[in-house]
C-alpha cells in the first residue's frame, strides 16, 4: 500500500506509515467520525510543523550565509584599509596660515563617506580620496608649557554608498607642541653685509601673533596677513644682532637671533637706502655719502663720466655696469690722506626683463649645445619639454631636469631654477628661457647646464 502523504510503500495491513507516521486510509476508514477528525487534524498539524521547520531552516541558512558573506566583505575591506591599497596616509604639512599641521588622507570608492566620531566630521571620498588637514596647535589649549605632546586617536567609520557601515582600523599618532611659526624673508641669510645705516627687515608670522625685536613690542606693525616690514638701525660696529621673539596662541615661544654685519671703516661711508641689490637693467646708479674730503674711486666696471662727488658734503654717485647675468660685484673705495681706505663691496643680481631676455633667445640645438657648452656660456636658449625630475644640489640650489625631445630618445638639459616657480610639477610641458652655465652630472652622465630665468607652462 502507498502512503497518500509521503508516497512511501507500506506493508499491507499497516496502521501507520513508517516514514511520516501518518495513519493509513484503511485505518482512518475503520475509525468512528470523531476519531477520523482527530487523526486528520493531527496529520495536518504535523504537516504544518514540518513545513514551518523547513522554512525556518531555509531562512536561518540564508541569514547566516548573508552575515558570513558580509563579515568576509568587511574583513577584506578592513584589510585593505590596514595593509592594502586603501591604507590611510599621514603627512606633515604647512597650513595656509603658516602653522604646522598634519594631513590625513583616506582612499576608497567615490560616493563612500568616512566618519570621524572624535571630530563629529564626515569626509566624502571624491576622486578616490578624502583629505583632512588639522593644525597641530588645535590639539592644545591654555598654557602649552604644561604639555610636551598629545596622543591622537581616530576610530573612523566607513559608510558605504549602499548603506553598509564598516568600522575601520584605528589611527594613532603623536603631536609635539609646535613652535610659533617664524619666517625671516629679509635678510635672506644670516650675517648679511650691508653698507647702509638702516635695513628693512621682513618677517612672516601667523596672524594674531605677538612679535618682539630686542625686547620692543612691534606687534602693531604686523598686518592682517601676518607680514611684518620695518626698518632696523644698523650701526658700523661689525655684527648687529637682533633677537626676535614670536608668541602664537597654543604654540611654544620662538626665539631667533638675526645678524646683520656693517663694517667699521676708518673713513665714514654708507650707501643710500634706495640702492637695491637687484636690477632689471644692465646699468644702475649707485649713490651714497662719505666723509667730506675723501676721494671716491670705483674698482669695478662703471661709466667714468658718471662719477660725481661733492667734496664739501661728501655726497657721491656713479653708474655701475652689470656685465654678467646673475650676480655682479660692485666695489668702490673712499681714500683720505692719513686714513685707511674704506672699501665697499656688495653684490647686485642682474636679471633682464622677459621681453629683453627672450629677444636674444636661440632655438634649441641640443647636439651642438652638448659640444660647445663652454664657448656658448651666457647664450640664451628657449627650452621646451616636460620636467622629468627635480633635484637639490650639494649647493642647496634647485635643479630641474627637462627632456627637450619628448617625442624621441630623451635629451636632457639641467635647469638651475632662478625663476619664480617654487613648486615645479613633473609631467607637464614647460617653456623656459635659460642661459648656458656649463654642464651638470646627472644619472652617470654629463648634460648641458643652463640657468632658467623665466619659465611657464607651454600653451
């Protein structure tokens, strides 16, 4: 006999199916009506229980599988953010206002968001990155002398565009209490030699800082951008030392000594303050004053008929010739019977205007330039091509490596950067006007060395 419930073949005369345990029809027919109803209801109940159990098992399996797959995905994502391509980077940066800070960069898929609970801040990933810059001073409050450093911890949460959230590995780093930022833009070097009774000192600080020079509060001379410009007195005593103190909120105090040298001469002499150390012309007027009765003699190239001297007042002037691109030395002396000569010598940087400089430029002839770099010294060339490297020489100067033959075998020229370009970008093509200076050893070869005076991106 076949069971009507599960289809199992049952022995003849069996009362119940030995598989599903349901009463067989011949048994049900032998029962009275009430017994039949109870047996049928019981059979239905058992069928519902079996069906429910199967459904719960299927749902549980599906949920478990989903959770397992989600856990695996999250684990893989966490690994990417801890050891892989999405590992966040932390770099020391200079904030726009000059303060020191750190840049925290997250990587990921566009549309995802990184949430930082410690700052209650969300960062959207765009172009594969999300960047956050924080000034180091922002971690300190009140009297910073009480602190040496701060331990920083971030516990970022990645919120996927799909709605899923993943807790990323924690980020830990230490921040020292920063010093008050101070940049001395003039004088550009310590121990600068001058022959004037005053010198314009230029400083750069964070807006809102207090500035003191030799104990005098000069904060009122700092503008809203944090720039300080003021003339300081320079006495003919040799080294003049200026102690600069800067106090910026939430920073350590910065103290720096700047020295300007003015020689003590046997004959009093000094230049006018208007005499510059830079010129865009190949001739410049030099004016000054010496002790009445002293005679001025010029030792470097000048226009002889331009020398004018008032023996009563000591005022003098002459036109110096600047024969070299770049640095030119101007030297003259004051002589008086019975006194030691007062010799004045200083450097003027000659850089022609772009119009004048570029008018003399030659088209690039690379092969000839490599052969005749010595005889062509000072000749101006137009160099075009992408920058492939930027290096700092042992002399501290910045050199740019340009490929002037980007569509064939590389042909490199080395450009000493004497332009206003402070951050050259590798890859884009530039046009540079540069004069031949010699040759430079780079990557086991010598290449033509030129001084780039003007540079710009190629249109």
